[in-house]
C-alpha cells in the first residue's frame, strides 16, 4: 500500500488530500509513523523524529495522531480483497504482503502485469486506497520491484532480465544488508549486487558470516526459492509509548502502566487469544531498558487481572531513575482460557505496588477515555487535534485545532468530500467523542 497511514487519513478526511500529512506522535519526542507523498517531497519519512519532519515540511505540515483501529479495519479489507484472488498471503505488516498465485506459474510477463493491475483495481474499488505491486521470480525481486513501482504503479521483472537488473543495484538493496554489512562490503570495494554475486561463495560467507553470507550470496545471484506461507501467530502482543516528559514518580508511572495495559488488551481481544505472562518494559532517560515479567497460573483475557500483574512488576522511578518509555506486553498466548478460582488474589495491587492480603480493586478507564500521552499537551478540555467527534446537527468530524476555550471541527468522512469547518465552545454539550470507524462511512 502507498503511504498507508497517511493515505488512510487523506481518504477519511478529504480536506487533507493533496496536503503534506505526517502521522505520529505530536509531542517533543514523537516519531513519524507515516508520511504522505506530499510530505516526502520535503524529505520527511517514517521513523524520523516528528520535530525534524515538521521542520523540513514547514508550516504546511498537518500532524495527525495515529488511529490504529481505522488502519486495522482497512488493512483487513485489503487483505480480504487480495485473498479472493490469492488464497495464501504472507503478510509482513498492516500494508504489505507476499502472494504466489498458482495460476501465474509459467505465465508471460504481460499476463503477470494484467493480474497485478487487476489486484490494484480490486483494492481501489473496495477501499478507495492505492496499492503498488511488484512481481518477480522470488520474494527478493518482488520486494525490490514493489519499491520501484511506487507510487501507484506496477513493476514486473521478467526472469530473462533479472540478472542484469540485480547486478546494477546498490548492494544495500539486498534484503538483509544493513548499514554495518554495507560498510564492510564497501570497504572491500563491493558496492553493487553484481559485485557481491561475482565473489566465490566461501568469500561471501567469510565477509558476511556463515549461513547468512551464503544466503545473501544466493540472493545476489537471483536464487530465491523461499516459499510464500501464512505467517505464524504472534508470540507476544504489546503496546508502548514514549512520554513527552520523563516519569519521575510511582504515582505517575501507575496510570501509564494502566494505559499501556489497556492498549495491549485491545489488541489481545482482537487477536482472540488469552495470555498467561505479562511483561513490563521501562526505558530510562539514559536509554537503558529494564524488563520484568510475571506469569499467572492460567491464561486469561481479563483486563483487571492482566493490568494488576503489570502493576506488580512496577519499579519506583525514584530508585531506578527517570522513565521515558513504558510498555506492556502479553505472552504465553493461548486459545484456552481458564479463569482463576480466586480472581481477587490476582487482581490485588496496593498503591505502593506491594501485593496486599486484602483486595484492592482499581477499575481502569474505558479505553475510549484514554488520551494518547503524546497528545495531552495539545488538548483543551477533552479535545485535541485529530480526535474523532460527532455533533447532532453536523454529523461526524475531526478536531482541527483547540485553544482559548474553543475547538474547531472539520465535518467530513470518506464519502462526503471536503467538509465544512465549525467552531464551538470547548464545553459545548452537543460535541461528543466518536468512534473513529465512523469516518469510513
């Protein structure tokens, strides 16, 4: 999918079409999760610090917090559409997958091109989003071709042309060659895939290390017989966030753990499994990472029980130092659920983090009520930019800005085209939070 996160925002918020959109954390430590092609023209890209991307794009930048539930819904629609034509998909992420259609075995490059265009057309008709497709004799070539096809295109590399095509590519284009391996190869004068392919296999193995070197040498020679297979189920489900300011006290850490446990639990619920092990991840201000885990005697999907387990692993920032990132993960995943005979014992956490002999219950806020920590400094009352809202007279919209006791909302969805903007008092009772999925209507 082309610039998937940003494209989804432009699809469901038509006013953003043609504008440089940055999706990601809005605070000082925010990171770009996705950038529209209009933003990429300025040099913005995924994984870049948000402050750097905003500086590159300038005042025209539109910064939107991620809406995972919307991306997940459209991702599901994309893969469902693809599976109608390619039953077996090896998904790599929300927006990328390998397919190996049996009907294309031995097909001409022209037929492969037609098939790819049919895929793109089906995805566009179902979702309104643009996909780019790359095709070749193996995963390596298909992956490279898909990158060359962007934006909004198809690139087919016929088997008769693959050797010439590969040989001229920079060695970094090979899947598995990172900056360290690239530097090592360049120091030896090996800068292209063709130069790597020309080495004896034993020398490639010596330079890049054992079996990895052999595998990369095979890929450089165009030998890639890895099958396309459905990916195994995730072994861990987690959520984490970096905070605008360091967490300095246990009282600040508790709600952060609660929020991340709730976010991870939403993914667990969508996955349909239960968890037995709860992992707490804390990244300190010096970038060192501490992890602690606790294992329950049974697998459960109960939010209170899982949150309590995470809270029992908490470490006091006053003792370990300031904390910049908090994450909660669930492992030991199972489709078998066996609830505790004495759940109150597993749901007990005293305010100081010590397990109490007397039950202490703390019911987490509803997930919908949790404001992403990275956006809180931008919020006015309950409103912050990018939030989905609804109004009885104007329908579904999203917050464009808030400040000085007022909030400006753009009312539009996928089907409306660019919509009108209205400004309300921040305490207006008719303005309410809305389900982000309503933007797909």
